[in-house]
């Protein structure tokens, strides 16, 4: 997958370019032990590397620093996050930001041997480096600790400093056998091949998808040297495919057309809907035919300003089916923010709905779109079509402000179109979607994701990182306005033929047990959510406990080393493979895990 900042046309290197960053970057933290991973020249698609600089401090230091003894002293080792040199005398970690530098590996090795968990005859291998591969290699020879912590299976690479008292444990044999990656040894085999033979590794995975024409002789090519020209990274160049076809038609052709693709849950309990893969394809084709009829062609932009209705993934897939570039804007953004994005990408169509009810509050999205289009018009960007979905549960069409000639009701036109639509085949490096940064550090920047690499990477990470099986019911609470929603609500799951849950409303409405009601109702087995929601549920205590015997296979939270960490980017992602043999016993505490009996807790690294 190629990512490029549309607003940067100079071709020069700058600090905001993810591909000009240093080769080593901290990716996680285990009991105060930092891990770095070398950038791999022939690495994985969409593998963003982030600078170790003071700018990172605001990302990782969102929690209150820990209180360390007054005996903390200066060190010659500089913290890789905040650049301070004040370290804890025993744990050798930074007293300023509470994150640890590589020097803590020595302490870790000493403790591991004291706990009689390390049987290696050459511990210096891990003392010399904190490379991710070396660490997993050392873990792969640890004796089994199965049964030491009931209901939990393994340790995660990401445990927080606060969990010093927890144990390292491994899964039992039965659990390991059913996993896609059943052991650390198997993980090492896959990882080693991915860096020693990246072309063969990714070629084999890409061959699982449908390609109208196979890519050229190079699976992957790159130029990361600004002296040799513009920064370019290309995956499967010359390959002809379509991500909508692979997400829907390919799944239907395999015999799963009647399998549920989307369970939709409305804001109000009792408002719900279901789409099978056959039904989803029909709805996608109808919208795709309408877009073509109003002049949208391959390469044209379409802005989608929708809440979490079924129509949101339908709109995304309809655009990708005809080669249009969709740009989903989070439906919580203001008219000014929406106008900025409209003026930048100059879409042919804006797709929205009249209103959404989130909790007890009604948000009038159509009014926001009207204001954004008026602002765009004042700056010379005129839009002819605003396709509006009538969200009856929030607002009737009679109460919706309307501009004749521009505004069109979705329900009045889209269902009239045929339920089949020819696929627009695209090159693997053709654009798939634009996603804008939030603009917190300046003007929002459009990040362009291309088709082939993104398709292969999101499908692969979904399959392995979530250990997805065809019988799973999957729910990610992310909004499609962010990269997690694109990758792990829509494309990643559907490319694997998964059944997903899409929830329109607030997670604590009408009460704090709503999430568990949804888990119970749809028999969710994989639940992926955000640290903010985890913290809010923990505060609710027993009121948020699930009242049934539903067993979650996976519980995911988008956090780095603690639930108080934050994601590194809204539009770029890097999912580290934390396969089912990793788990975090730190979160088996208080009411959160009491609400999820038998849960397997896994934390994602973003």
C-alpha cells in the first residue's frame, strides 16, 4: 500500500513524512522493558515507522507520571520518548514519562532468571538487543506456564509498568492447536520468511485473492532515498483487482452468499437490521449504479458524511466497486472541518443522512452539510448532488431542510436501480480512499491509500491478529471515519467473509450494560474497542456486567502498553501480530473482566 500526503507536492523530505523516520522505534513496553524493531527493507505493506522525537512525548505521555523514590538519579541513558535522563534506581525507567529505555533489558533478564522462567544457556543474546524477533525467540523456549492463571492463556507484548506483580503464562495445548499461529515457533517461521523472502511471503498471501491480471515481476518496490527522487512505495504494481469484488462477489462465489454480513443495531434498543452477503452486494450495486448514472467515474472523489448506519459500509463498497475514491468524514466533525475536506478533494457527490440519534441527543447532520457546502461555494467549490439518507429513527424527512435541485433522498432513487453492477477493475496502485488527518497540528492532510497493498494487508492482519474463524461474530466499536473503522469494521472483516456488528448509538445508552446486551444479542465472540470505552465501563462497576453465559474468544482494545495510552495516528496504522499465544493478565481485575468471564484479553499495538 502506498501512502502519500496530497498536500505535499514538493517531493522533499520533512519531519512529517513517515517514510523518512529513523530505522529504530519503540513499539511497545513489557514490565518496564522497551522493545525496538528494526525497519525492514523488504517489510510488510503499509508499515509506518514513527520518529523517536520530542513530538512523540505528547502521544505516549497522556497518563500521570508514576511517583518514584527521591533516590532516583541521573543516568547517562536518554529516554527515547521525552529525552530526560532521570531514571528509577531499580527499574531503570524514565521518571518523567514513566516509559522505559532499552537499558531495562538487563533488569528483565535478571528477574526472569530469578523467577526460574529462563532456561536458555545463552541469555546474552537478548541482552545485546531488544529486537522484537529476538525477544519472541527467547520466549519460544520458555517452559510452559499453563494453568498458573485460570482462564487466561498467555502474556502480551505490551504489559504496563503497573502490572509488575503479574505472571507470565502460556496457553494450554488445546487452545494453541486451534489458532492460526499455534506457537511462537510458528510465528518465528512466518516472521523470518516475511523478512528474508518478502516477495514470496506476500505473493503467496496475495494469491488467495482474485486478480484479473497478476502483478508484474516485482511484488514490492520502494524508493526511500529523497536524493534518488520522490519517496515511493509500490505493492503488486501491475496487478488488476477490485477490493469490492474480493469482499463480496468472491465470498458469495465460495458459497457464503446467505451468511450474515452485517448485524446492525440502532441507537434505540429494538431497532436493528440484518444483511446477508447476497443482500449486501445487491444494495452496493444499486448505489454504485446510481453514482455512475450521475456522472461519478473511476478516480472521482465521493465524500461520505454518515453515522454508523449500514449505509456507510454500503457507500464505501459502492465507490470501490466503480473505482471512485471515497473520503469518509467522521460524522462528529463540524461544518468547517467538513468544508475543508470538500474543498481539498473536490468530490462529485456528498452522501449524508438527515440526522442521527446518539444516546438521547439528536445531531442534525444535514444542517452541518448545508453549512459546509455553503462555505465551499463561497470558496469556488460547487457541488451539484447531496444524496441524503432518511434516518427515520432520528428525524422525519418533513422536518429536514431541503434545497431543490441539489438534495436527493436516497430512498427515492437508489432502490430503483439494478441489483447488479459491472466491476471497474483497477491497478493495485490505483487510489482506494482518502482519509484526512484531524487537523490538530495544522491543515488537515489527505492520506491516500491504494488498493492492492491495503487489501492484502488488512485482510491478513484481521485474520491472524484476531485469530478469526468462520464461526466468529465480530464487533469493532470504531467509527468508519477513522482508519480502524475502514480496516477493521469494513474491509478487513468482509475480505475474510466475516459477520460484523455495526452499532449506531452511544455505548452507554440507555445504560452502561448496552455493550454487553449487544454482545449477548448477537453472540459476539470477538470484541474490539477503545481504551476510552474500557475505562468508562470499569468506572461503572457491576452495573456493566453481562447477564448471560456468552463467551468472548477475544477482547481487544486499541492500546499500546496500558489502557491510558493513545493511538499514534488516525489515518495510518501498523498492527503488530500479537497472536493468541500472547495475553495480558494485568487486565484481569476489577469489574471489567468480571463482566467478561472466560474472556481472552488481547491488546493491539497502534
